[in-house]
């Protein structure tokens, strides 16, 4: 008999024996008998099928219980709601609920603030959304109350006119809100309208390409307008500056990172309002980035053979002119970062070019020479292009009319007007009360000019009237008792600064056009030592003062929004 036939006979015998044992209730296999692995696999599969069926029944029961609990708490979520009754749980247990009983309610008493809910917004009509929300309560006494804003110092800033005193309570509240908005400008572009935020925007009104949500008040704006600056959204600083008290605060010194080792003779802002130039007798020219917090130093240049008496940007902002008590001067190119030594000037024997002015059109540099001469130098070629001669010695210069005219004063106490196109003197008149002129400055629009003298008197004139023959000044300022050697108008000509380096705290700020000195500057408990120079930033927000101690004091003028 072959091996295959023997295995077949043995297998048949074992199957018959196994069937008999199962029928008699005996064990499936004895320990001494060998069981094939195929039989064990069959038994395991049968047990697994029975366990899977029991697990499915338990899972189904658990899901039905969860649905029943969810329906009990939140209503029937899985079947359509019937108006007469609702079903909880399985079909065997049904409970009828009254038709007028609410399924749930919203507790809105947890917060005292008024909350707008999505359901309430969506049920509002279009007319209700278009109407402005009315105040819940109005104080009737506000109209009857009167407030004297001129009597209390801290309320004087709320005045719109200098002679305004009593206002109503409603106006008082409105001005307080406006003052708060001025000091803390809001971001109106970020306040999205609630209609769009809660109820959504229709597909026709939305921008499919950009997907932008239009803020309230800007429904007619295009999508690209989101890239514009926010200058138009903040409150403008175009209001008039009021006399009396000046709102300002002192910031970190502009040169705190590297103070000067000698007196500061020049400070000036770049046209961008962020770069500040400082120079002094320590022979260093420094540039600082003014931010009011750290004021980091950008660059420092050492002039080996020239203590700096004056340094000035050209109005185009590309070059700096540096001069001292030398017969030459320097030009520093900001773009190339190179210093060029220029001079002596051809045909001149001046030993000092320390006093000069640059024309507003950046075309001409006017230096004060010997014996009343004024030297005109081209800012492009740095060559002498002409001279002007006045009686006596020349000590101060100022450009006017966009650089077409030049004002000068000196030892004879007269103010000269020169036409630079014809190189002739068009007017000459005495500065009232002046023995010798030491300072001149014209307003940015050239409508006013101020002259300071050795006696401490500063006169403010209207230029057209002065040229027409009127010698009486608009105002004579007598708050200083020593020589006035520096005068400066701020960019909008609402502030005139006069200073004297001969006296401590010898700096006064004058309000224009009332010509009253601000009584709270300089601060009474702070010594700025001996001021030698000052400047205002192009936007009027910053003011710097250089003193004899090598520090550059920095102030923020709160009336102006931009630096």
C-alpha cells in the first residue's frame, strides 16, 4: 500500500472517532493524542465569530443609549421633528411633550455687557440694521451743566479758541472723547461691521478674487486699497496750537549712546525725520536714528584738523557741509560715504568759514566773510560764484522766497534784503532796538522773519510790511537778557524758539501768532545748562537742544502727530 493511501485511511479513522466523542459529550482530544493544527484554527475562528457578534450587539446598544440621552438633552436630532410629539429612546418608550414647552433656553444674565447673538442678528430686519443704535439712557443734566475749561489748567487743552471759557456738559463730554481719541488713535479699519461678521456676506457682495471683508465705512473701497497707508485713518494734527501751556515730554537723549566730549554746536534733522546730525568741538560728526526710545548711533566721523562750529544737511538730503574756524570746509557725501576737503576759496583770504547757510533749493551756500562780505558758493561745483557787501560786519544770514532772496544782519543793526538773481540789495532798514544783530530766521513760507540782537531782544516782523517801509515789529520779545544767538521757527511756524548760550536755561518757546511765551518751558526743576543750538523735526513732533555739556536733549511735542 502506498503512503498516500495509508494517510487517507488514517485520516478517515480519526474523523470518525472525533464525531463519536462529540456525540457522547467527551473532551475533544486527549492529552496523549496528537491533534492537527488545522483543527485548532477552526476552533479559534468559531470563538472569534461568537465574540464579534457579542461586541456588535453591545456597541449597538451603547449607540442607542447615547442617542436617547442626546435626544433627551438637546431635542430629537436624528429624526424629523413632529409638532405633536417627540420620541426619546426606542419605539417601546414614548413620551408626549407639550407643544408650547421650549426645548432649551439661553441664560444671558452671566454678563452685564450687552451681547449680540447670531440668532437675534439674523432675525433683525434690514431697516433695524441701517438705523444707528440709540443710547439706553441719556443724562438730562448734561445740557444744563456748564464747565469753565479756562479756569482749570488741565482742561485748557480742550479749548477750540483762545478766548473760550464756558461750555455745556455735552460739549465737555464730546471734547473729552475727542481728546482721548487724539492721544490714543484707533484702528477703525480693523472694526469689521457686525452685519458681515455674524450673518455673513452674500456671494454677490463678496470679492471672489481677493476674499476680503470690507470694514465699516469702506464699502465702496476696492480690494487693493487694503495696501494703502493708514495716514488717512488717524486724526490729523492740523488744528491750531493754543497758547499758555505746551504739551510735551522729555525722551531719552538723542546722543545717549555716545555723548560728545565737548560742547554741541550743531544739531539738525534729516528730511526723513529719523536721521539726526550732531557735531561739536570734539571734532566728531555723529549720526543717530531717532526713535525716542534707544536712538541708536549709525555712524561717527572724526575731522582731524577741524573743530566743528557748524554742520548742515543740504535740503535734498544727500550731502552734509561741515565748517569751522578754518579757511577751508568739508563736504560729506551720504550716498558714497566719502569726505571731501574744499578750499581755500579762490581769491579770498578768509581765515574762518564757521558761519554759513544753505538755500532751500540746495543750489547755493552763503558763507560770512571778512569786513561785511558774504560769499556765495555753488553747492554743485563748490566754487565761488559771487559776493555781496554790506556796511559793517556780517554776523547772521537767512534765506527767503525759496532761495531767491537772502537776509543778513550784523554790526550796524540793520537788516538787509538781497536779490540773489541780480546780486543787489533791494531793501535795508533798522532792526528796532538792535545795536548789533546776531541771529536771523525766516518762516518756512517766508511770510515772517525774526531778528535777535546782542541786547537780548528778539523782534518778529511781517516780511511784506517790512519791505513796504513799516519798521514797527509785530512783537518784541524781551524774555532774555543776554545776547540772542539762535532763532528757529518750527515747520508750521506756530512756535518760535529763541536761545542764548550766555545763560543757563536760556531758551524760550514763543507761540505764534499770539506771541506769548509758553510758561511751562523750560521745566522749572530741570537744568538744560547752556543751550547752544536746536532744531525741529520736519513733522514738528520732535525738538532737540544741544548744550555745552555735550548732550542733545530730545523732546516730544504732543500736538504734532508725525516726526
